C-alpha cells in the first residue's frame, strides 16, 4: 500500500505556551520584568504567532538575535519593546531607528553612529550595554565597563536603559562560577551607580538561573527554552512542570514486506534480522531530522515506539514496524511529541545524537509547515 501525499508538519500548541508562561511567572516577583526570548524564529516555533500570544499575556519585552528578526516582528504587527540581543552593525543603524528596536551595545563606534543618526531627528535611542563577566563571547570586559559607560553617556541621543550580561554555566550543578559572574556583574552595577548612571533594567538571569540562582533575578529575567516546554538541565524537571509546545509529525507513506537479510537505505548500514515490515516516512535531514538518527532514533506509531532503520535520507526515513499490528499507510508518525501514553521529548532526541534540546527544536526545517492550535 502507498500514499502519494507528503503530510509532514509541526504542530504548535499555543495553549501549552500559555501554560508554561504562567508556570514560570510564579517563580518571578511581580516587580521583576519578563523578557521572552523569541530569537531563531522563537526556537523554530514561529516568532510572530508566538509573540502575539505572549503580548496578550502581558510579556514586558521580547528578545531577538538580529535586526532582521526584529524587523520581521515589527512587520508582523508586534508592538512590544524588542531587544536585539546580539548587537548590531553600522549598516543596520537606520533600521534600528525606523523599526523602534533596542540594540545591545558593546562597541563605541556603534554607539557613536547610533547617536549621530538619532540626532538627525532629535530622538533618544534606548540601548542596553553588554558586559562580559566570564562568558568570553561578546561584551565589554567587566573591569573596563565603568569607563565604557562613562563614554557612552556622553552621547546626548543615547539613553542607557539597561545593563546586561550572560551566564556560561547556570545550568550546571556546580554554580560557583555563575556566582562569580554574578558578583562581577553586581560590582559593575555598583561602580556605574557611583558615577550617577542608573539603568532602569539590569539583567543576567536566563532560564536555568531562574531556579539555580534566584539572586540573579534583579529586575529583569530573560527566559527562552523553558517557555517552549524544554529544560536546560534534567534537574529542573523536579522544580517545575512544563508542557511541550512543539510536536513533529508525519505519516506512513509506504509499507513494504522484505525478507530476512534485506539491506535498508544508503550504504547498507542495516540488514533486517528477520522477515520485516518496513515503513517509509516522508521526512529527512532536509526537514531537520538529523542523519545522526540513522539506526539510532525512534518514532511513535499507533502508540508504540519503533526504531529508525538504515540511514536517514534527505527526504525519507525508514522505520521497522514489524511488531506493530494493523499499521497502515496514512497512519500518524510522531517524531517528537505525544501519542497515546507515549512521548518523545526534545531532550530524548538530543540524548540519542549527543546534543541539546535547543538544537533539536531550532533544527526543524522551514519547509515543514507550522500548524497553530490552542
């Protein structure tokens, strides 16, 4: 039996998003603002639909990685303040002003250009200054930060709205280095206060720090992966219950009975150990289902786990359904999500191929349509 149409899709449960937002809000003091991280197309969930629902819930800020992402949000009708977390380039300054984006700043030349461009219209541009307290990525080294703040405040058309940093180990059991980063950040805040610079927003806490470092909440927390139902570390499952927002589904396109010893897919990396029933599923690495799942992954069919056999192809994946009675072409295949009493979570998918749930949800390909439901 065969099925011609390919029906692979991603379901986004906005009701689960609402639930997770409410769960996370319970761990934040009412006076602390909530920045929802929606970069990378809301971790593959769809930045505009997700942000619209978060706006309805009263989120204070939204965080994107790039100016391009911010522009797409504004053009999609999002009015909430948007912070460009990765900073900006010289050629993006005009768009930052036009689309009312708030840039993260850590280079003096960018600050100068921003101020000069804003001076043309008499605007004051809010900026957040990024401080490197130990991440070793972007930001002004914390020892040099007071001098940097002193230089930036001299630009009349810039308003230092925020100061930010980023933890490198907040999701680990040993929080000693994260605590050191918090001490460095707190020192920087105190030093600039002595200079008369008092940003209205101070933020360093991410999803993991929400639980592991309550002292890091300050007056703004930046929460990402947990909004979407995944955990930065397994230990956090004991502290909060979340619902998976994304489900990844397809259907059995073809069924084939093959004899024992039959090779499956490219490279003949799998031979059937018995007479077998092999199902072809129209999803592959072009859709984001990693080739690393070859002979390693599992999917759900009729509420049962079945193994991926042979190499994952660009557009196809084969699974062994010999032990699933009554399976037919057209039956639902769940690659990530729940089916009856079984569930495959992003964390489990990540464990199979040696990565993290962040990468799993962000890897789901654009050619797979997103279906939104409550």
